[in-house]
């Protein structure tokens, strides 16, 4: 099976789900190129190896090089869900101590949020906002808009990932888009976690409204929820 790479962002962390074989040739080259592309503007990367069926020496060398590249970019790379056959390769190669490995995505994400972790450090220290929307373009817009307004912004396109973030770090406000779907259990857990936080909902027309008008209206709503008049 050829290697496929499914990437998603969980707050400041980028998770790359590897499915297939990491071997010499196109597979190793595609993984290395993909991580290099991510490192243009991301610094906290997790490789999910749970669906990797086989890894040769070249593939292992590729992962070592991606770790080196991440650290040269002042970031870090962690592994999660490492299958037993890959774990044995790491042990036989005496590389177990080189990689920071975790048994789940949530634990790998949490490791990046621990104080002092080598990772992308937010430049701003303002109020912390979690943005949840299934439109990647909307999330990119919100991320830049709110950062420039002085907020510490974390984004997610999935309810379950947003819930992971709420368990590993603190937020002052949650901004959520329309039509977010999730399993009943994940939806209930997320709603429970939001119960004590101010929540601002994006209208269904947010992505199609005039950008300036939408921007001004949203910033006013956030300010009103974070600093209510007494």
C-alpha cells in the first residue's frame, strides 16, 4: 500500500496521520516533503503511525531527518500510536530515546502544551480563544484576525479535537461555527466543557458576508462577552 498522509490541525499542533508503508523512494520523499512544507509556518508536529504497515531503513532515516528539520526550525516532532513492529525497529536501532513517543494523539498534543515544551510558542499573551469551524478558510481568517487583535488563538475543525484542547489547556472564550457535527458522546462532552465559558456563535452567513463588516461585528461580540459591562 502506498503511503497516504492525512493532516489536520489541533490548536497549535499539526497531526499527520500516516497510512501505508514508509519505505525508500516516493513514500519517504513524500513524507519528508510534506513535513518540510508544514514547517514553513508550523512548529509542533505529531506523526500518527498507527496505520503504518511496514517501515524500512530508509523510512526510519526519513523520520529521523524530519525530527532534525523540525528542531532546526525551533520546533519539535513527536510520534504517537506507534505499532509494535515499528517500536521494535526503534529499539533495535537504539533510537527509542531520540523520539518523544505517546500512546495517543491526545497525550501527544498535551505534551506540546506543557510549560517549557519545545514547540511553537505563541507570540501573544492576550485572552485565549478557541475557534471551531469546519471551513478551513474561515479558520485561517479567524486565526489571523484575532491574533492581530491581540488574542491567543487556537483553531480546530473537529469537535473531538476541540474537546482534546479544552482538556489540555485553558480558554477564556469559545467561538464556534454553524453545522458542526460529531458523535452524540463527543457533542455532549464538548457542550459540558463549554458550560462555564462564554461562547460566541458564528452566524451561518459569516463566511459570505462583507469581510470588513463581519470582522467588526465579531470583534464587538467577543469584546462584549469577555468584558461585559456592569
